[in-house]
C-alpha cells in the first residue's frame, strides 16, 4: 500500500539525475575523501572552547561535519556525548589541516516522544525543550566541544527551511496522501516492519513493544528512488562508512524500499504540514533539515538556497548505527527529490554498551557524563572513549579500565615524561634549551621514528580510525620514554664534560618529542595539549595557531626557556575512586553534599632521577 508507485512521479524520476548533484562538485577520491592539505599561508585559529562565529578562511577548503541532533526527551548521556566527542576530535584535526570547518550539532525537539516527556515532567513542551537543549550546550562546554553551529529544530529559521523543503518535494510530485496501518516504535519515532521485531512485537533497539497505529498521513515516495540510491552506493562505495555498514544499507535497499509516512495526524508538537494544519511534519523529515538550516546566520534571509550556499553538502554525517537507515537511505532520497547535493559521507559508529546492552535514555542504563567529567576532567573522558572504542564498533565502559588507561597513557607515558625532563632541565640547564632541536637530533634515529608515527597518526585521523591515531601518538610517547631510559641523562650530567653536553641535548630531543605529541594529541585532549605547550614556554596564542605542520621536527630553538614544571595530568588514585563508589552506594542522607571529588596523587614538581 505505502510502497505503491505513482506513475506520474516515475516520469519525473527520469528527469532526475542524482549523480549530477553528487559528482559535478568534487568526485570521491577512490582511496580517501579526506585529503591532506598543505599548510595554508594564513592558518585558521582554533578555539579551545565553543565558538559562536566563524572566522574567515578565504581560499580554505570547507569541511562541514555534523553530529545527530539529539532528542530532548532527557538530558544527554554518555552515548550522546560519545558521538559529539568523536565529531569534535575530527573537527579539530580538520582545522589543523587548515580547512574552514563548520561543525554542526544541535537538538531535535519535535514529536510525540518529546511532548510526552515534557508532560511527564510537568512542563510545557517549549519550556522543556529550552531546558534540555541547554543541558546539551552545558555538557559540550564541559567537554571542550568547539562546535560552530548549534541548531534547534524549534527555531523559526529552521521551520521556514523545513516548509520550503517540503514544498519543493511536493512540487516534484513526491508527496501523496494515504492511509497507513502498522506497528510504531515511539522511541525510534518509526513504523517498523514486523519481520524486524522481536517477540511480542518488541523493538530490537528499545526492547519495548511497538504499538498498532492507523493514520491518514502524507507519504514520501521513497520507492521511486530505489534505483538512484543503488547507483549512488555502487558508484560511491565510500558514501557509507565503515565499509561493513555499506552492505547493511545495500541489503535494505535491495529488499525493496517502501514509501514512508512524513506527517502525523495525532501529534501537535511539530511543524504544521504546509496547507494542512491538522497534520504535523514527521520528526525525521523535520530534523534532517537541521543539517542545512544550521548553516544560516540569524541575521540572514532564511531560505534553502542561502543555506545551501553557505556550506552544503556536508562532508561528513557522523551518526550511531541505529540511525543509519535515516541518513543513508531516507535522507539521500529526500535530497534527490529536492534536487540538492548529497552529503559526501555517512559514518555509522557503534554503541557504548553497559552489560552488552546499548546504553540509552529509553532503557535507563546510562552513564552520567556530567559526573564523569567532573570527576575525571574532559581530557580523560575524551581520551578514554576515543582510544578504547574502535571507531565503528561497540565498546563497553568500566571504571577500572577507565582509570587504568588514562593513568597509564596520560599520567605516566605523557605527563611523567614531561615532568621528569623539565625537572632535569631545571636542575642542570636553568630550564633553558642549550641547542636547537634540529641540531640536537642530528643522527638520532628517534627523530625518524617520531616522523613515521606522526604520519601514522595523520593517516588514521584522516580515515577516521581515531583509536589507531591515538595509539600512534602514544607510541611516540613510548619511544620518548625508551630514549630517556636508554640515554639516562641524569647519569650523564653526573659524569660532566662532553657527557653533560650530550645529556642537555637529550633533554631538548625529549622536549621536542613532547611538543610533537601535544600537537598530534590536540584533537583529542586539547586542554592537556595546551598545558604541555605552555610548559614548553609557548603562549596560548602560539598554541591556538598550531597546524598539523607543527608536528614536523624542529620548532624548539636554542635559548627557549621552559616554564615551571607542574603535572599536566594528575594520576587518578584507584582507592579514591573506589571510596567514591562506596560513597555513592550509601543511603542518600548519609552522603556528603556536593560534587564527587577524586583525591589525586600529586606528581612531584621536579624529578631529577628516573
Ligand atoms: N534525534 C535523532 C537524530 C536526528 S538527526 C537529524 C536521534 N536522537 S538520539 O538522541 O536518540 O540519538 C542521537 C545519537 O546518539 C545517535 O547517533 C545515537 O546512535 C547516539 N547514541 C545514543 N545512545 C548511544 C550509545 N549508547 N552509544 C553510542 N551512541 C549512541 O536519534
């Protein structure tokens, strides 16, 4: 019924060539869509925290990336934070390459699920949306998420664009009215095929029974786009990433696309359907447009063409695997219908799980990101999830593992090496570099090792293998530690004469390694990187203008004075974290009020012996 084909629409289809839109601009690179660009003459400055306006990057290649727009039925949990942390790391890396990045995030505020949740909390929907949307912004600030655009689907500028888009699709003959009867999952906001449901018609994602619904709705003629979609995917196999998700999408399409309902008669909290205010536009047909409406400025005339001219198509939609069908099937078909370019890539990452189940608001098994970030700081949280979860796959969280990883990598491998080296430099060289790092490294194989690892980090950042990029940076730290242990400069200083000179050079070499680590790790742990840079005697402005080219060996110069050593990352004490857990288990009124604090073991200010 819903999958029927309107023949007059089929005629329109023959006029439509989605590949014009997709391919006339920039063809997909067969190896990689994200090519490395050389450092530009004037490199853009990156904000460490959120930026509200874009600085001008004339001539720079634009890189637009998006997170999903998060439902405001409940405040963010760690699963929603995960996508945003990954997106922010990618955005920061792309800025380092000199690109003009537009990093879009926001909140999805319409629909039944939101209205129900507002009512359950005794609020009117609009109050509720303001409150929860703000909690996302607050979390992004705490996590050092430097987004460029935050879109809300209740914003009038967004609504205007949704209506215009709807009109275009309608004018193209792709919207018709019909009855629909089926099983609906309110949490997915989607009618489900019976064959994909579990026992008792339970939704496999939310483990809750779907409800039978019958509605008179407007439909989008998705089935008409079956062939064009198949062609898009076969001509651009990198459109859906990781590669194994492409098969999934191709299987859906092959099994036959059914038209889908794009309005709701029973839901008031939404954008009215143009020319029929008894129906509201389906949340997905509304929210996906946020990726385009976000591009407009508040003081600009709000229309599709203006928005599109400001950065569409997106280079990358970063999403969780549960919403792949909307992004890799529905959305491209909708765009084709409106004769707009398709995004260049959709990357579906895996889930953060707890006891093997998707962590989520509907299942109520979430991990509190505010608590985590207050307890351990943004760098630790960002680093752990990026390093620990292979991007694309699922990953489980455990506090033990969290503490082990961040202590071993950030406190020991990186923090301690910097601290020891600065301590030795203070004691023996008045905190001053005795020679240029390029001169110091002549004939030293460590420099080549670092260069190779920097390249490994870059290629992995580019291909979105974020965990491997992290690993490469850590390997640089391991190489630095091995050099320190092997050279034992503290012994050389004791020997005096030429040995002292050699030891002083060794310290310059290790500090140059630390500097390179700071640049290469800055997409993932920006505060930590800034702290390292400051201790190496650079200003905040100097840090804010680094580019990926600064991973090249040789920035540290003779005479540069290092700052007073202080731990850049304090070790988390396992015992303290356990006490904290015990504290949580105590009955409420026996708990102390206030934030959970982690007792940290301060690293010595200066360590002169290894
Ligand atoms: N509102 C829609 C998206 C519309 S985009 C135009 C939505 N919102 S959501 O809040 O339910 O989910 C947002 C994102 O968070 C999705 O990509 C989803 O996969 C992700 N995550 C939610 N729980 C998650 C985990 N437990 N783990 C990782 N990501 C998860 O869908």
